[in-house]
């Protein structure tokens, strides 16, 4: 029975029992700050279990995509561990409990295949229950399961939670006896390879906290209602129904494994036992490849992209482990183009969107593999050297600073360093590595904070916040207001007063000044206090809730505690607000043309211009950028109202407001709408209507990192001035070419093409002229103790390739006797040197690499026949030739 059919039967069984079919939630657990990914079928239903929300249905059934990575090192070594898996689950929210859940599970498991069930032999099914759950035991007996196949077990095995605070409860697990070839008799407590768990019925009735392990937690109390949460691992039941040994051999995984074995020339299972724990290392690696390739497909399909933190790092690690595993099996070329399409074909019967979106998915995956292969080539050589040095010195562990350098300089991941070192029998000083990483993070954090606070002591800000409370921001409604100066901060602490020329940080009780944040630059303006006036040139929030105005006293004196008048630069604010509204429109338009996975990755909203970063695997075609620009400007012409309002997170999601991926928001959020066209969570300021933006002109698009692109654009008068300048430029070129404006591009292209052709001809002539002199240089060779030596300087500006060719040409004309040819050249203010040595000179102990390094004091290199170096000031060219001559004279 294929996996997709198992999934269909599961959903159909419970739908017939009045359960609502609920689609799988995406893998990234955006709403739960404790989870990077959904790791259980019940995660999307947690608010219903806790009574935080009213469920829209009393019963539900789903097949949920899940990711678990804590046991990633066990993948392939057992039949139970996989990073990606699918969880069949049926749920009751205060409806039925144990007496309803147990018979439903038994019926589907044992009902004949011809009647829509799984057809498992009831004589081979075992059940485990929590220690004192007599009620569950009695219900199992009523279904027909004999007492001798019902086993009581403790918290570790039969009390379920997500591993974090939340709903939990005792459980009853179903096991299937796969027969004596898999292990000894005696039930699940004796052997969990022979007796394979395939369904867990959780009787959800408690809320727990203080979770430190599966057995160490605190029960807060009863849930508002008794609920049912069951989980049948789709891969587990598939391995049973398909008669294979483990989850890596089912129809959704085995084809990937088989292709990897073909690529590497391995025979899967040839040297392993039937049980996963008896597997040959090659088989373990093949399973890792199959599991991780499928997992990467599913993660990228759900919008995760490779990065160095959070979800993106998990994906990166999984991809890299797959690549590393196939390289250990002997495959050195890119592997994902061979494997990912097979994973797509395996999974698309259940998830057809994978086939539709495969171009995007594969672009991210293949780019990640290419980048990692480059990292491997550089890092592995350095790591091998470090390991060899450690062994020679008798060390047992690779130094933490070497592991850190590999990570920091070459991007070589620490988990890979640990794996490779372990293969060589070495530990790694992980404490030293972590210490250096922590120092780096602290320094980066301090540097970033210093840029925001001018190196002021944060304790001074906290003192003000503790004494006076948060600053009220009024800039949404007003551009100026009366305010009281709560505190003045300068240097390391508070100040009673400041005078003309002093730089200071003012903290008011309320302010119309917008503090830099959310990609929006801060307001500028002036604050007048008594007879003093402060020019504000920056506004920051060094600690949450405290708005700090950085400025310079233009005149008079300013004292803490006085009342003043704060007034922003309205022209600047309006220009920034227009840019911010334009950013929302560009974001929406890009998603309209590239798909919903083109999510925001950063932004900058400055007066009259914007910068917008977004996730996408490759360059955006110019035609698509033109369409984005056109759609945005159409929105401006319709002059839509821009409206901001506060609502709940739940309502914001319901109306489709976009949020930054993974960003944490409070219970109440601010939504900014541009008509019905764009809707985002945003704390920034905006133009009141889209028509006030005037014009949006996209300047260019470029890559700023793996899978992240950036567009820059001008807004309003800045866009108009840019287009006016371009028009003048085109008109001037049209005048020079004496053609209409629309023909300028063609004429410029013709001119550039003609110039390139001319440069190629000139290059040929220069080369011919240069090589034509080779005979004369050879004829002028001087004898240095029996070695023919030629030292010459090429004409300034000669290309490096021509210099090498000249040296080789002269050497060729000196055949029959030992010869050394040195050619120096000058270009861009630097001198370089090429040395060519023939075999007869090499026999006398002269090597080109040694001569170049000797002349350049250790720099440069190459072979004994031909070597080069440079980088010294141009006026040292004659000295380089003289140095080679001395070295040849001394050696010969």
C-alpha cells in the first residue's frame, strides 16, 4: 500500500466518523516562540487544548508535516529516527475521550484492506498504557486485545508532551510484532525493533510547566476539557504495510536512496543485518542522504531558505550533511540535481505544490550545494592540515581557535568539523570554540549598540526608564508638541544641564519624533527649551520603551526638568513616509509576480528613496522588474487611502496582513492598509494616500547574499529628478549621434561593439610586436657561469598573459643550453615578475618558483618551469630583474 493511499485511508476513516479534515500547517511554527518547526500533529491545535480559543469543530483529523532535529545524529542508525516525517492524527476537543479513541484506532488498524482499513493482524498488535491507567486497559480488553499483550509503562514511555510547557497527558501506544527475524520475543519492553510502535493515543488532560525532560515537569492543573490527540507516524505504518525493514525503504524515500547508491557504486544492504542497528556505515550514509534530501525539499517548499541562524541554519545543516555523506561514499560532483527531482516525484502525489514550485525550490537547493562545495574545498584542506599537526604534537583534541577560524574565516560549520575530527579519532575543544563565538557575538552586539547609542552606558537609560516609565510617541497624530525634558544623558550618565555647542541626548515625556526602526530612518528637527535650542540629528530606542533624541545645542542652555517644544522636520518626515508606503507597495507587487515565498528580508526607508531586500533564489528578470514598477505606479494613480489601525494578531492574520517571517509581535498589532492592495503589520509612518507618492522608479536589482536580492528605488520628486536627468542624457546622446531618442540604445551598442573589436585587434598587434622581439632578446642573452640569462622589461601596460607568453617564447629560442628568462612589467602602479626556466637549467638546480620568491622576498610562486609574482611598487621593476640575475649567478 503506497504512502499516499495510507494517508487517504486515514483521513477517510475519521471523516466518516464526523471528523473535520484539516490541512497540514506549514512546517515553520511562526506562532510559537518555543518552536522552530512544527514537531507534532497537535501543534496547530494547542490553543484549543488550552482553552485559549474556541475550536470551530469538536473533532478533527489531519496529516501534519513535522520536523524533529534533536536526534539528527541518530538518523540512519535506527529504524525510528527521521528529520522530516508526517503524523496522522485524530483529535477531540472536549468531545470523546478514551472510550472513543481506542475503538477508532483498533478498527482502522485491523479492518480488512478491502473495506478501507489497514488489514493488520490483530494477533500481532500490542498496547502499552501508563502505569495506573486501569480505564484504558479495560477499554483495550473490550476491543479484543488480550491482557497479556497490554503492558504498563512509566512516564518516559507513556506520558506525552511536546517537550515544552503546554498540554500533556498519559498515553497508550500501539506496537506491531514484525516477527522473530527482527528480535527476541517479549513485547515492546524487550525489543522495540521487533515490536515497532505505529500509533500513540494521547489522553490530553493536563497542563504542564517547568519541563526539563520527558520525566521531569510540573503539572499546573487540569485542562478546561479532556481532549484526544493521537499520532500515527505515516512512515512507520508505511514500513509495516509495505513489508520493509525501516522508514528509509518506503516508497517516498527508497527511490532517493537507490539513486544515491547507483551514483556512488554502493549496494545497499549488502553488508548489513536486517535491523538498522546492524547497518554498515555505507548504508547509514545512504539513509542520511535520502532522509535529508527529502527534508530539504519539504523545508524549502514551505518557505525556509538557507541561512546562518534559526530555521535557515537547520536547513543549511541538513543539506550539508547530505552532501558530506555522499562525498564520503565517493561522489565528488554536485549531487542534488540528481536526487532532488526524485524526492519531488516521491512526494508530489501527496503534495502536488512541490512539483508546481520545483523551479524555485531547486534553485535554492542547488545554489546552497554549490556554495558548500566551495567551502569544502577550502576548509577540508585546512582542517586536514590542522588534524595532522594535532596528531604530530600528540594532541587528542583539535584546538578551539582552529575550529573557530575554520568557521569564522572559511564558513566551515562546527558540526562538520566535529564529524571529520571524530572520524580521525580526535575530539574538538568545543568549550574554546564556544568561548570565541561568544566573544565575537558580544563584540558585534556592542558595536551595533555603539552605533545606536554613541557608546553611552545603557544603565543610564534604564535608570531613566525605571524612574519615569516609557516615553509616549505621538508622531502618528502630530508633528510638534509641548514636552517635558525628563533627562539629559551624555558620556557615562545623566547631566543637569548642557550649553551651546554640546552634544547631548534628550529624553522627553512624550515626543512626535520617530525613532529609527522597522527599516525607517529617524526624524530630524529641533527641540526648544527655555532660551536654548537643540538640533536633533538622530532618534533611537536604546532600550525598549525609551525614545532618545540625539542632538547638538545650537544656542542657550538646556536643563533637565524644563518644559520645551519639540518640532520635527516635516519635509523630511513626509519624504520618508512616502518611501515607507512605497516599500509596502513594492513588497506586494514583488509577491504578486514572484509568489508568496518572496518575503521581506530587510528594508530602508529614507527621504525620497527606499531599499527593499527579499528572499528569492535567483536574479529577477528586467521584464519582471518593469512589471512590478508598472503595477506600483498604477496603484499611485488610483490614489488609494492609506489607513492604519490597531487590532489583534488573530484578526490581522484573518484579514491577510503580511508579517515579517519569524518576527515576534504582541497580542495587539498595528496594521497599515493601502486600499485593498497592500496590508502589512507595521509601526512606521506613511503617506495619507497613495497618490501623494507621485512616482516610484526602480533603479536596479542585485544579490546581497545567498537567496536574498535587493531592489533600490526613488520616490516622488527624487524619482522625477532622476528621470529628468536621464532624459537630458539621452537627448544629448541623440544629438551627438544625430538619431531619434529611441535609437540611441542601438547606436551605443554598435559603438561599444566596434570599440571591443578594435581593442581585440590592438591586443593582437601588441602581442605580435612583443613576440616579434623575442628573437632579439634571445640573441642578446648573457652568459652567467654557463647559464644563458635574459632579463628584460616589457612595455608598460602589457597584459600578464602577454608577459608570460613572451618569457616562454624567449625560453624556447634558447633550447640546447641552460637558460633562465626573467621579464618584468609595470601596470596600475605595481611591478610584476615572470621567470621561465628550461630543463637544462633545472638540472643545474635552478627553479622558476625559487627565483621569483627570492626576488620578491617570499612572495609569488608557480612551478619549477614557470612562476610569477608581484604587488611591489612599479619603480622596483629593474630591481626585480637585478635580483634574479644575482640569484642565477650565485646558484650557477
